[in-house]
C-alpha cells in the first residue's frame, strides 16, 4: 500500500473513531439537558429537605435545568437510598445523604439493599450540623459534669430520647454512654422532632438533638443545652461548650449532608455537579439561609467525601459492637 493510501485509511479511521465518540463527548459536554431529580429519603421539613431545597434552587439557576426534590421517606432513609441506587447512572438522579447513610449498613444488616460505598459515587459534602445534648429546664444539671453525676447517681433512671433505633442521635447517645460510663434509658421515637418535643413537654428528661430543631427552643428557654458535639463551638450557640472542651475528645459527631450519585456516573458529570455545589454554597444568601438553620457549609471534594464515608462506616460499626446494640 502506498503512503498516500495509508494516509487515506488512517484519516478515515480517525474520522470514524471521532464520529463514534462524538455522541458521548457531546452528551457529557452538554449536561444537563433535562431536569435532575434529587431524592431526599425523609419527609419535607427536616434537615435533609432544607439542605436539598436551599442548594438545589441555586444549582437550578446556574445549570439552567430544574432540580426537582423527590421526598421518599421510609425505613430510616433506606427506601429513598434504594430508589436512587437503582436509577440510571446518567447524572439525572441524585441522593441527598446524611449520617444515617453510613449507619444503616451496620445496623439494618438484613434490610439494607444498597452498599454505602459500592452503590454510589460521592459528589460533594454540602453542610453539617452538630448534635446537642439538651435537657428539660427542670433537670438539675447546669453542665455536662452535673448531668454525668446525676446519671451515675440514678443509673437507668434518666430517659434519653432519639430519632429512632439506629439513628444518628441514638448512636451518639450510645457513644456518650460508652465514653462517660453512664447508664441511660434509651427511648426511640419516629424522628427527632417528636423526641425533642417530648423533652420540651417534660415527658422525658433529655435527648441528643440536631441543632436546627433544638435551637429555637433553646433560645426561648424551653430547652437547656448542656454540650455540643461539634469540634468547635457552634456559631448559633456560642455559650454552649463542646464535648472536647469537657474532656471527651472522642465525642465529635455531626449530622452531615452530602450529595451522592449512582455508581458508574461519569467523572465529568460528577465534576460538574461538584463545581455547581461549590458555586451554590459560596453565595452569601445561601450561607445566610444555612446559618439560620444552624447548618454550616463544609464543601468537600468527592475523594474527601469518600474518606469521610469510610471513616463513619467503621466508626459506627465499632460503636454498635462495643455497646452490644441489638441490630435489626
């Protein structure tokens, strides 16, 4: 074959290869071309829903396509996660995950139908909020030290509510019991709202609540905050000390919120979504709205977010083992 013929063949091959790859390339470059569904595995009004709607609205504005919030509550967040895990990996279905996402695989060993690490690819960590130990104002404890002394004087008598068996607030309480060597009576509720409401009403003495639901009651004097589980003091509650300050360096627990996508979602799409999340939470009005809900923006890249998921999965599995928690 002559050099000229070879050149023609090579040219034709290149043209065909380019043509074969062009639809895929153009699809990635044009993304998104339709609305995006963000599955929130809880009912409207909670922390996950708040984060999804605040950030989703801004992403819609900059991406030129609607971010549709799809609330799918049920089974401690597993129902919504399963729906998202089974969706096409094309960037048009996302999941707003929280800390329960890393707990469920260790607690609901028989029911969970997705793998927190293998079924999804992390996109971006968005925000977090600390857990607080709050008590009814009538509880004779003005500090964490007082509460521990009270608990040791009345083993098994102090009722501590949670958002439900296997929830972040439940396991935060179990972690506290392990580290402080106290015996508390766990009362599971169907959500953090009912648990917090019963402390406000004086039906139970205490709960580990998330800041968005507890801060309004603390500000009004209907709840007393003893300690916060964040690594540093929360801006919404600057007078409340942390567990770290109180000598419990191992009790740093926040309920985080992040976006994940079905496994095999392409890297260009994940990168585009990560960039859009970062752009959204950098906006002053978004930061103000998050702060008003006691949420702190904590943007993390996919690799950093994956590292957090791995650490959290191991941590809660260990707490479940050490506390001898009966799993479901």
